[in-house]
């Protein structure tokens, strides 16, 4: 079974530029998550989709971050304009349902460096 | 509030047992989890425990849950060098759709 796919793996940009990350969840997984993991910290939830609807985006900095999940499958996360403090690994995860066991399957992440 | 706390670093000798501790805040969490992250990789679920259980054993892993103190621990028996990684404790936040709140992670270093 294919896992969660993310691209690009690495991205270096200058502050005020824009960047987009892509995620393809495991086939059939209704719930998709974007987490931000700053170096030395645990993952922090940015946004959670149930199919193509947003169920939690309370921690998403909406002035610069946006995310969409068209057709309830793939998702993109965009940052515009980027700030230095956005340097982090952006992890995408998916789960089958609301989670009897709550198992999230994570991708390898997209590492962003903002200079 | 939502908060999960862990000690940041643990060093053990190969073959010894490792115990990683975690405290959480949401007393109504349904599940509590341990995830493992190896360098350059995403997080992988190691084990989880339902909130009405006190203990769960899975091969070399033992999870203990003290709901009164909101304390969770992960014991790894016969720790091997391949166990070197960062271990994250997570709670399912009762206010959301399967929303997981992670701790900062405990880096486990296993030395000969």
C-alpha cells in the first residue's frame, strides 16, 4: 500500500516569497492533516480536512497560509508571503476515519528554509 | 488548555530498559499515543492506549497510563541501537475531530 506522498522534500526561499506544498494521502483516507514541525518541537496542527471540508483551522495563520483539498483527495498548502519563522518541516498526514484508534499516517515531510 | 509535556532527552545503554514519560492536560482524551520519528522521516505510530485502560503491552513495549495524574509512560525493554529516535507522546483532544496534540518529543540515544 502506498503511503502519504509529499513534495517537494526540500525548499529554500527568501522571505516575502511564496511557496506551495503538495500532499497525496493514502487512498480512501477521508481525513487529511497539515502539521508544522519547527526544529526541536512537536508537530503543531495547522489545518484538518474531513473529505474536502475544513473541520479545524484554528491554528492556521490565515493572513499568509492557505490550504485546499479539492475533490477530497490531494491537498496543497501555500505560504504567501513567507517569514523567517515559517522555517519548519511541513508534515501531511491522513487517517481512515474519525479514528477508532486515531492512527495518523504521516508523509516524510517538506522541509522549508526561509532566508 | 491543550498541552503535552515530555522530557527532552534520554540516554540508555544497549540492552537496558528505557522509560519515556509524558504528562497531558485533557482529562477527557479518548486515546493516548506514542509515535516514533527517525531522522529525516515522518512520524510512525508505535502504540496507543484507550483511556479506560491502565496498561498495554506489545512485545518490547509497555504503556502505562495514570489517569488521576494525567501521566503516560512508554517502557522499551532490551533497548537496541535501532530504537534511537525521537518519541512523541500525543493525546486526542476531545474538542475536535480526532485532533492530536503532540508533545515536543524525547530524543532517545542508545549507546553500547
